[in-house]
C-alpha cells in the first residue's frame, strides 16, 4: 500500500515538473529530510532558548553569548572556506579533498588557539576573569570542534541529505541535553561554555567517522581547493571579525544584559532563516553538476518569485511576533519591535536563495580579486555599529545588521555577472 502511494506521489511530482521546470522528486526528497532536520533542531534550539530565558539571568546569558562570539571569531582560523571546496569536490567525485581539507583545517586552527590564549591574557589583565578562563578552554577546543564539522560538507556534496539530517539531529540533541542539565545546576558561564564545546566536539567527531565509513576518500583532489580555501577563509576571517563588532560593542558599551536582549531579538528570525534555507542547501550540489547556460535560463524569473514569497513571510512574522514572545519569552517582550525590523532579512534571504546556491556551486570560478567584495557587508556592519550603537543602542545594532545583509545580497549578483559566461560543465 505504501509503495503504491509512493509511486503515485512520484508520478504527480514528475507531472508538475513541466510547470516548475525543477526536479521535483529530488526537491521533495531532500526537502523532507532537511526540513525535518531543521524543524527538529529548531525545536531543540527552542527548548534551549526557553531554558536559557528561565534558568539564566540576563547578565549571565549575555556573558555566555559574548564568550561564544569570541569563540566564533577565533574559529575563523580553521579555514572555513575549505568546506565549500569539499562540497564541490564531493559532488564531482573528488573525494580525497576531505582528508587534505581536514588536515589543513586542523593545522591552521592552531593559530586560533594561540589567539585565544592572547585574548585570555588581555582579559586577565583587565580583571574579567570569567571571559579569560573561558578563553583558555576555548584554546583547547578550537583545533577539534570546528574542523570535525567538515563531515557535513561531504554529505551535502553527495546529496545524502538523509544522513546529513540524521547526524544533524543527533548532534543537536547530544549537545542540547547536557546544556539543559547544566543550566539546572549552575549559572556559571564558564561551565556552560565547557559543556557546549565538549558536547559539540564529541558529536562532530562521531559524525565524521560515520561519514568517512560510508564515503571512503579516494585519491582525487578538487583543483585549486586549497587556494580557494585560503582566499575565502581570509575574507571570511575579516568578515566575521568585523561583523562580530556589533556584539562586542553592545557588550562593552551597553552591558551583558543588553547583549542578552540583542540575542533574543534576533534568535527567532535566525532560526526561521535556517529552516527556509533548505532549498539553497539542496540546490548547490545540483547546480554544481549543471552547465552555466542552463542556470542563466531560469535564474532571474525564479528569484523574483522567491523575493515576493520572502516579503509575504516577513509580514507573517511581524503579525505573529508579539503573541509569540508574550507566550514563550515574556522576560524579553521588549525586543519585539527590534525583532520585527530584523525580520526584513527573511525577505532578502528567500529572494537570494537561488543566486546564493549558484555562487556556491561555482565558487572556484570567481576571480580571486572579486572575493574580497565580501568584505563590504562587514565594513557596513562595522561602520554602522560604531556610528549607531552608542547613539541609538540596540536599534542601531539591528539597523546595521539589515544594511549589511542587504549589501551581501547585492554582492551575490555582482559575483554572478562576473562568472555567468564561464562554463562549469559536469566532470
């Protein structure tokens, strides 16, 4: 009975392809797993948010978020750009890229560890022992937690969205449960950070072993992978450093409690964007195997339709935001107007879903000098943060976020016009 229903559903999806001009079976299969994963991980994140809101003071939560911000900045030394190269390599059968990529990420991550020790010394000197001690532990976890996450780049490239989703769900649960348990016993940001980093490191290590067992690496390497990773990671490093200035400035100028408010203003929108980003994840390996002429034919019309959909979703969020916060996060009800403004990024993200996937699928074709255009959104964020936060508080920080995101969307189209006439036929 189930097989018959499945066959009928496939026939309906195939019939719809003459109108959508899209591989609907692939989209439905991938969407099922990735959306299911996003929903479950979103539920775990929501449960964590409830725990943080009810079990942790705003000052303690703000300090914890600040430690995570510094940790994220230091992790840029881990060659994050290598993940895109590994995805492209896995999609094209160059499976040896994952081993060389993992080795490179580990080696470069040691710079992050040295940076963490330097930051610890700075905060010890300044008298902030909580942040300083947390940075010492960060120095230990940086060479492991971030590099092990390369497993998902392989699975996305192989279009194994089922395993990617299952491992993602398992990782979220494995990291979430210890955090919630910890919150019942302590408000200490240092202990909470150690539990967070340790649980994620272990879950990612196990996920990497499972992935390598299913997809054993071969001897083939993606051309220019390291070159692209170095350029991309250099840009990513400056981007993350500059774009993290908003959280740093909020913490230093407004205090830990205000940083907690800032985080809760953005959290629902960020989780919604994660779920809505599923089509982009699905599209990247599909586009990597198509020639550029095919992509040019469909890109503009579909992007316009998606932008209209994004506007509708943003309006829907604005209608639901106040009752959502009133029911679940009454402690943070004051951030609703800020969250509504930040929801503009939903429309921008949905509208740029396809162009972002096309750019990722052609990452190694982008002229190296143009990669540095990705610094512009971070610069806008930095300038906005310096000029607006001291005068307008959290409103200035949110406006800087929106302007930065809008500029990133515009740059994606600049990248497309630079590479649209370059062929990238499947190999």
